[in-house]
């Protein structure tokens, strides 16, 4: 890879990074392996030194030993040894599960720790981390059996006795401390030797934890919670964690990993005594109904229809009914559970269809998911030892899946700790990342894994999509309708099945429905919109593309060997390709380029990138179906598929179109994904209010994992049958759900509408002139009015390692209440967003952190540090802007860049001094990475009322040299949303400093 020249960065940027915008001329996995070997410390066999020490002791040569230690680069304490290396130190503890502990300095704030159960460090090259260790800027000292490795901003202290590591921040405060490392448990995976690995830190801590990717249980702060890092539709595993103490931890393991309890959840009977409805031990009383008539009653040890392999357990009397998916099936389970362990017990309901759970008469779960797409819902309960606690479960399966799972309580010090457990590994391998704030921690993550390369500017406009456009005329007609109605739009999306049914993997349009793909794309471009298309890593074995990949050994075979048929038509044999080699990635890109890129496709929607070979097989079977990879067993690389899959398309685009920004949307992700020009979306979520609420914490934590570009299916992908027709009894709720989700979408990093029937276009959701339509159009236009603000945020994710969607803790780390707010977030540092996630709600509580906050709709000021009851009329979502903010706005445009020289109105929120830098570039090229961009500094002095627009720095081809700036002061009754109101100040700006005085 090339080296990018230094660019504008947040404080704390450690080094120039690999240029992810330049093609790698070799790009071989072997090259990566070789570079990793160059990172290995030059060590000698510590065991020999221990032998020598014994000889010295035996001869009583204490003086000789001391002289030897002083003369050597290695040193030993009586209870362990260490050796300095070019980039850190290797410790040989006297005891404990790790035989070797290596510390490598990655920069002044980042230290890499590897604890090995053997005398070697033979972990494979990291897929996430691209950075190399440094060889200067640190010291190593030993005193009293504690080795200290110190950089300018971080310190690691290692016990020579047992190898545990503690980390101190720049102020010398201990922030992260290893404690229980656990045993390295040998495991065999497809005949190869590995270990399951576990590490605990900070037992009994009250700090808050964030990140870990995207999860769908409404969790913002993970302290005291369990999170399984396992890729699935709607769940994204990113093993990057942030702490309210101001540090981060990147856990470098690709396998299934658990945060929290190291014990996997399992069926209730593993831990609990289960009784039937009459109190008799042995299982729950299960009753199966068909159209309200009781058909079968029996006792079942557990509630467990989680996977395809469990379905043969369905009562024989109803097997035909289950197979034919007859309507009206329901199942109930009644009984009791009993424990001998006091404390808070943790439960999970894995379900699809309609499911309700009561515990001791209290409804704890009431959810719905589409039948093929089950997932987990968590609930906790304090159970009294020896007491029978009543359980009732009601389920309408609709051909779905269900399982009631449990875990026993943990001791409080373990429950409230940072604990990570991975199923497959060679060693414990992680990176400590220090920071003065959480932005510096995110910056450190990107130092390690790569910059968040910039997306094209149009990607931040509005996208329209549906499942799916059936014909060429349909998709072109939607763009025409948006233009006709004056509704802003930048991207139209072609979802799957544009091919003929038996031809999945050909990447070719069905010519009967898409007779001229080139004309279709040209027509869309002619209306100044962009065209994104869905591509999958999936192939039918009858296709030439499958055969080409298979001939080189790049197709997973087990799916076909198992006879797995998909859901299309009669069902077809299928499998996925293996992207873990450069050759496979190159072939995949060649095929996509030949069959689709040739038409001028602007962006790629890379679906099912978990990989989702089958949604309903159990996890062990999932690992086998993506195995072997070119690098090793599927279990070893389980979570990393999307990283390598997107890498191939990204590198192909850069290689073939080196000065055009690629854009990828992928359903799954992993650490480092941001360097592949990839955004993620939250998967096939359902159209329910509770699922909508879950998107808030899902998106914020994904962003705090270091991947800034995120979106969701506005309105929810899958829809209950009650919404499928415009039934007046449910249509009003459907419209309101979509509107509230749309309001949230306008303040998400990417603004995208997508889903199954009913149709999702603005004009299909409501009639023109109706209140719903007006509000949808207003938020669509608002996104474009705010484009200068939105695009500056987007640019800052690259230039300053910023985050667009921010948990309150990022800007208010000392506010204990802000740490746990899970239904609000900051959009940039200025907007506080509070989505409305309940039907018919016309107000909601909003927590305002310290400072003065203005209601964006009314301009009314509120004092921070309190929860206010915010108005939420149907047409508006509560939105607040902090005093001191300077928000640039522009006129409504039908597409991004339609009016490049349009005036910019600065909304200045008074009551506090403010500073802002407006960012601009050409929006399409990769010139931004070579310095082709401009910034205009703007400041506000509250005492004098002066606004200073400073000298513009930088420039780029096509830059608007002169522009009108208007200023509106918000603070004495002015409404921010009065966009047509007269400006308080106006100036013609030519790039030279100008000072405007408030009258």
C-alpha cells in the first residue's frame, strides 16, 4: 500500500496511514503475512535464561547474576523474566495461564497486548488492524516485580509474577486492569488446534461501556449486560469497546465472542428445575391449537424450536399442518421454574412470529418478527431460591421459531466488569487505546484499522428504495414522480431478483422486465439521480460465475452437499463464495464489473454479507457452511466475512476508477470496515414501534464502534399482515410509524427509505396535501437545507476522525445520567435528537445535558441538566440545538449540488461563544485525500454580538469563489425553522476575513 501524506487530523493522530484510496499493486494475503512477521519481536529463548538463572543460584553467584542483568538487554525478577524488543517487551510470567505476554507500542496512546499459552506468538495476521508498531517513544523499567512500559500518553504495568497488565492514562490514573485471564481451553476445529480465550478487566466497575457493533435490544450502556458478537441479519459484531473512563479496547479475534457472561445461554432446564402447569417436575405443559381448537397437550422439557434441526420435534399429529403452514396455529406453555441461586437471572427469548412471555403474572416480552428471521429479546428477573416462579409463553408461530434460554446470576463484581470470551483463537490479543476524550479513542481505533474514507456527497441526500422494483419502467417512474412533485431525491435503489429466478449469481438483468439496462441507468442519471444495485455473494451452481469461482476452489460446498434450497420459486441449490483470498475477490469483482458496472452503476448494495447461507440453521452448522476459508476454518473467521467481501469490491473500484469515490452499503460489518468505503444498515428490522426504538441505541453504538456511516430501513423492512392492505383500522398507525421513523432517518448519517409492501415512496405513504405528506416532505427538504452541516460532519469523519451519530457520553462524559440515555443522541455536537417511538405520543421526556438548549421548532430556550416534557406534534420530532452552535443551512435543492452557489444562512444560537468550520470539496473525487478541499472558519462572540467569517483555507477545482452568507440570530424569539425570514446580517464573501456586527 502507498503512504498518504499527512492531512488535517484531530489531536492524537499518531502517524501517516496507509493510503486506502490507492490500489495495492500486489494485494496478496502473503504480503500481509510477511508484514506481520516483520512485527514479531526479536527474542531469544527465555527458557534458556531461566536455566541459566538456576545455574547461577546453584553456584551462589549472586554478584555474577547482577552484573549479567546490568549488561544485558534482558532482565529478570525472581518471579519472572522479561526481554526488551524493538517495539516493546516480552514478559515470561512465573505463573498463570500465559507463558508469554507481549506488549507492542503502536503509538503514544495505543499498546498491543498478546498473551500466549505457548512460548511462541503464532496468531495469524490481523484482518482488522493495518497499523504497524513503532520503535521509539517509550521506555521500559522494572521495579519490585512490576515491569513498566511508558509512552508519552499511556503506561502499562505488567506483573512478572502472573503476567497481568494494568493501564494508566496520561494523568497516571489506573483505568483498565486485567484480572482473571482464565484458562486457555484447547479446542479442535476441523482437525486444527486452537484455544477458547477469555480475559476479565475491572471487576466491580461502575463505568459505562459502549460500542461492540450493532445490537437490537435497546441497550446503550452495556455494563451489567450480556452481548454476543455473532454476525446475523440485524446484528453486527465489531469487537471495539469504549469506556466512560476515556479508553477503548479493540479485541482482535474474528470468532464468535461474548461480552459479559462467558457461559453461553442455553435452554432453561440446564440451570433451572422446570415444572408443568400442575407443579409436577419434568417440563412445561405445552398445548397446541389449530383455529382455536386444542389438538395436542403434552409436557416438554424445554421450549425449544430454535432451528431447522428442532422442527421434527413438532407433535406428529400436527406435522402436516406445520409443513403446510395452515393458518390459526398457536402454542402455549405453562409451568414453573425454580432455582437454588439467588440474584438476577438472565433470560433470552429467541423467537419469530408473535410471542409473549409472562413471569409471575407480569408481561415481560411482547414481540413480533417475520417467521424466517428470529432473534433474541432479553429480560431479567430476580428469582427466589426454592420458590416456584410461574411462567407462561404464548406463541403464534406462522412457520417461525422459538426458544426460551437462561443463564444463572453472576457475582456482582463479575457482572459489572469488562469481560470478553472468544470461542476460537491462538492467544488473547487486544489493543488498549487511551484518549483525553472518546473522540480520541475513536481516532485511535482508526489509527489501527484505517480511516473512514469519504463517501460521495450525494450519498448524504435522500434515498428511495423498496422490496422491490419489478421493472425498468417502475424504477425510472419513481424518479420521475419525485422530480415532478419537487421532492428532493439523490439515490434510487434496485433490490434483489432483477435477474431470472434460476440465474442467481449471474448479475444479469431479466431482459423481459429490464429490456435496456443501459437506458434505465442513463434515464436515472439524466434526472440527476444515482443508481445503486443489490449484489450478493451467493451463486447457483448452474451459473457460469459459480463455475469460474469453483474451478479455483473459491466456493463453499457444504450448503450444496446438505441439499439446502433457498426460498425462490421451487427452491434452488445455492452457496456463497469465499472472499478470503485475493484471487477470489478479484474474480468476484471482475464478474460484477463485466455484468453491471459497465452500465454506470454508482454504488453497491452488498446484501447478506454475514454470510447468510441459511437463516435458520444452528450456529455450529453456520460455521461449517462457510468453511474452510482460504485462511482457515470458518469458526476462526466467523465474524469477518463482510470485511473481506467489501474489500474486494472497494479495491476493484479504486483500481479501475482511481479518482471516483466508491460507495458500498453492506448488511454486516466488522472492525476496519470503514476503510472499505462501506456503510452499514440495521438489517431486516420489522415495522413495529419497539423495533423502531431499538434502532436508536443500535445506530449510536455502531457509530461509537468507529464505523460512522449507518442507516436503517425507514418504516421497518418486514410488515405485519394488518398493514399489508390499507385497512382503515390500521392505516393511521402505519402512516404514523413511517412518519416518526422518517423524522429519525432525516437525522441519521444516511437517509434511506426501504421495505416490503405497502409501498414506501412518500406519495404512496400519504396523499398530497395531507398532514402526513406535508411532514414527510418537510423533513425531506430539511435534510437538504442542512446539507452544509451534514456534509461537514461527514467530512470530519475522515479529516478529524469524527462521529456523526454520537452517544451523549461522548460530549458529556461526566454526566452520570447522560451515560444511560438510550433513546436520544447527538447529531454532530450541536443537535440533540429525540425520536418519538410510541403510537399517538404527542410529547415525550427529553434529557438535556448541561448548558442552554433551544427548541429547533420554536426557538424557545431551556436550561440543561434536567428532563423536560417536549412537545411532539405529529408533524415534528423534538429537536434541540445547544447555545453557541453555528448551523449552516442552504436553500432546498432537488438533489445535492443542484445550486452550488446558493446562499448559506448561518443560524447562530446565542447565549454562548461559538466556533464552526464549514467544509467543502468537489463531492465526488478522491482529491480530498490530496488536500483538495476548503474550510471556512466562523466564530461568534456572544458579548459583542460579532460574527467573524475568517479567511478560507484550501481550495479545489470547481470551488465557488464568491458566496452570499446570511446570518440569523436565534435567541430572542426567532424561530430556527422560519427559513424564509429576513436575515439579520448579509455579506458577500470572497474568501477574505470579514466581521459582521449584530445590530
